[in-house]
């Protein structure tokens, strides 16, 4: 399968000029985190937008020349996006006009020799005299200025038309099946560092401060002819400790990423071990249907005795989900990365449950013969057959008589037998139950003429026997 792909667009500008809002508008979704606060976006975020007759990549970036302590790392991410882009869209705020920071950015972009499209955002509510003054920006040597409202969609069509001539010619690219992988965990366990180590690129902002990542960053990547989409998420803290409104949105984005992903990498800190919040995240992932791999990061910071103790602790606390594979890595030293890739591919393959229905029923029937289900109200529970409902996670429908009242222990028994037979490691198995309908339920039993004649003879015979007993 092929797709028509052409070029990339970088959205740059000062903080809070509406870059993420425009990103969502161009890409037709709400993937980028948007709030009335500057410096929310820190990493560069990729999306796909239809511009003309091609699908182009759109890169959302953080605000340039921010005053926060992480500004240098954000600026580095913006510069990488500018290097990758075919055309640069510089956003300005219509209400603020041309600021000294905008002029500084323009001076830096002018020397790059790349196409630059000036965009004045937030024109809704701006007086006509101010708009005319903004139009004079076209005299800066960057061509016509596009006036838009990213929030309400005004001027977006004209902006697409202005961008299209600067994009490279469309080319045919092979579209491989992509494996969506969510990297989740508590704050400061090394999620962004692991993503960078797996990509071999400083793709995500890494800083020695919990909560550096605020949005869910989707990173496409290809390795050994297999395409992946890594989703670097914000750290998930205990609900009682989340007070900031932006952090609440970030946690929601992280939980949404688990609904999108086929495989989740749950990172824990080897120096801290597994805590209750990690177990809550396991429950979130299982409920979302995502495959799950537990990745113990920062193993370079513990010795052999600590590692043995950690292994015993993990086995004890994860007894309720023994199917979760456990990997040990050091994202800083890039150790264990190859095994993470291999396990992700294996878990994704297992999640498809690509097996024949006959083979599935053979395994279930063997399990039932080996250990029959109990009775319910004096009547036996009968498991008749099983069919597949879906994948990622594997979902099975069990048909039979009274199967909806099967005890939880027997349901776990069936799940464990299916897991063992097909080596379903790293994925939750969803079993649903449906009682087989009685085809004769509600139908009156109509007797044939011969049966009616036989019935009359029986009635007469019983009456004669009763009469003889009374006379004797």
C-alpha cells in the first residue's frame, strides 16, 4: 500500500501565539494540548495535514525565547524542527502586533534561506485599523501575510493555499503497519530518555525536573522494516497530588494514549522499586485493553543484591498479572534497548491472536474435559464453543448454557489454559459470555395424530386401573 506524501511544515513563534491551536486545526484533531497559558508545548510534535493534493507533516514546537529555566532545551527542539521543515510558518499575535521578540525571530529565520510564511493569528476581535497595520508586515520581504483565527477556522483555507507552493513535490512512500507504543509511568522515571535512546535522537526534551513532558508526543519511527509510533506521555501522579489544571489535562492525555496504543511500556525507577501508583497504572492499561511491558529503568544505579531484591518484589506484587513481561534497561547507557524492541513486536503479534477457531475450541474443550464447570441451582453449566470477537486485546466470546454465571475462579482457569496453549504473553485476555438460546423455548409441543391416539389409550388404561383399585 502506498500514500502520497509531500513536505513538512514547522509552526514557530513566541509562546502563546496559538501554534498548538493551529496545529490542531490543520491536522483535524485535538492532539496538541491547548490552554490559556504560555510555554505549554516543550517537545516538537508531529501531525499529518492534507494540504492541496498531498499529505504533509506538520511540526508543532514550543515558544521561542521563553523565560523559563527549560528555555534552552525548548529552543534546541525548535531549531531541529526548523532544520527538518520545507516551509516555516511564523505565527504572531494580532493583538500584540510585531514585538521585539518577533523581530529577533525574523532576523534569525531570514538567513536560513527557507520559505517563510508570516501568519497573524487571533484576528477575531481585532479592529479593522489594526488589521490594516498588520498587512503592512508584507513589506518585511517575506511575501503576503496570512491573517487567521486558528480557534474559529477563519483564513485556514487561504493559509493552506499559501503553504502548498513551498512544499516539495509529492512522492510515493510505502505505508507499513505501524505499532503504536505508549511510554507511561510516574514523573521522572526516564520516559523521554528511553524514547530518545530507542530513536537514537534527542527527540524529546529531557530535563532533571519532574513534569518536563506535559503533552503526549507522537513520534513515528522505523526499524528493521517495521514502523512504530512511540507516544511519550506526561508522568501520572496520584490523583490527590494533581492540583494544577495543566497537569490534569496532561494526565488525561497520558490515559488517552493507552487507549490508542496497542502496546504500553510502563517504566519504573529501579532505585525506587514498584509502588502503589505503578499498580494503578497497570490497572489503567489493562482496562484500556493495551498490551503491557514493565520496563525497569535506571538499572545502572543499583548493584546485584538490590537487583535480586527488586526482582523478588516484582514477582510478589505482580502475582495478579503474571503475564506481564519484565525487562531491565538503562536508558542513559542505552542497554537493553534491542530487547525492548523485540518484546514490543512479540506482544503486538500476540495481541492479534491469529489462530483458527477450530484450534481455539480444541483447547477450550480439552480444558473443560479436564476440569468440568460446576453446577448452578442443580443444573450443569455447559461450555459449547468459543469464537474470536476482536484483537488488541484478544477478545473471545464463550457460548453455552448458563455460562454467564460461571464463577470467577473458573473464568480465570479458562483464561490461564488459553494463555498457556497460545503463549499469550503481555496482553490481557477479555472473555465474554453468551447463553445459547433454546430453539424450542416458547413453542407449544404439537402432538401428531398417532401420539394423540396413544395418549387417549393411556388415559383410558389408567382410569380402568383406578376403578379396579376402588372396587377391590
